[in-house]
C-alpha cells in the first residue's frame, strides 16, 4: 500500500490546480472547504489501496483507517515507536524470505541479540565473523539446493521413455503430433503448466485457454523443447537450471538454481 501513499505535495498540487469545466467558486473558500477538498483528493489514492490490501476483511480495513487517523495525534515518543514498527516490519519481511530459502532463523533469538546490540551492548560475535558465518552458510545452502535439484533431474532421466539432449534437456513424448515442427522464428499456440521439483505449480495457461509465445523469447530449455514438437502433440519437458532461469531465478516465483517441469501441448504454429 505504501506505493499509493507516498505521493508528493507537487503531485497533489497539480491535482488541485487542474482546470475543470465545473470549477467551484473559491472566492470565499474556508479552511473547512479546503480541508474537505483535500481529503477527497487524498482519499481517492488511499481507499483503493486499503481495499486491495485487505480485500474482504472489513475489520482490517477499519483498523487501518483508525491507524491513519491516529497518526495525526501521536506524541514524539509514539511517533518514534511507530517508526520502529515500520522498520521492524521490513526486517521481519526479509527474515521470512530467508527462512523460506532454508535459513534456520529463530525470531526470539534474533530479537534478543538484535536488541542487545542496538541498546549499546557488545555483540556475541564480531561483524567480520558474522559475515564469514553467513557466507559459509549461504554456500552450504546453495550446494544443498543444487544437490536436491540434480537428484530430481537424475530420477526423471532414469524413467522409461525419457530422453536427454546434449544441452541437458529431458523430454518425454506423451502423445506425438503431426505436421511440421516449428522453427525458432515462429510463434506457437500452446497449453502448458510449469512445476518445480517439489510439485508446486508456478505458472500455467488459463483453464481451457491457450497462450501464444514467440519461441525465441522463451528460456532456452522451453524453446528447445518446443522445436521438437509437432502440432497436436504433448510433451513433458524437464529443464535444468542451466537452460532455465539459472542461478538468478525469477523473482519470488522460481528459486535460484531451480529445475523446471513443464507439461506442454502444442496446439498450432501461428501463421505469419
């Protein structure tokens, strides 16, 4: 919601100064009318943001509105406390992401050590040792993830009917199509679903709908798999990270180093 709330005074002034064919008479403008006009403008930014963030939770929406109005009456110490909550929320969000990535972080232990340092006490370990520890831990977690992804690929490669290409792409023909295979400059119409090694779906074409892709705009492993197919055919593609999204991953959806498991049906090659 912060993106909606962080509007500048210049932007608001521009809204206020935009000419209108139905402009009100402001020659006798009072503080009340100015305040109400300003509230109307600000509310058009904030209300949709609140509704989007909390959607059907009406109690949470009211609590958020109460918090906004309470901000106008905070004492200096209360402002400092709420500033701390804001920073703490950012830290908590980052720690939750790290826990999802496999870092074993206990919040109670973190808070105790964190608060101890902030109030001026000596940390239990020095900053250099802390950085070395986290670097080593990161390397171990990365290697562990690579090992688990390779184990998944090896298990798939061992299944009957699965073939491996020199690039590392694994493919299984579920049903063969007919006609010509597409070429790299073609756009294709497909139905597909993509899963991670743990079976969770990260992307899929809408139910009973198709999607059109230019082949050369896709990740290497997916493009290579499509070039093998014929219209009407269905394949399963197992894509190692090296010909997928690599060590960078894709946002919060695909982790770094992830193998990808696609089920693809080539509906047609789009005519140029």
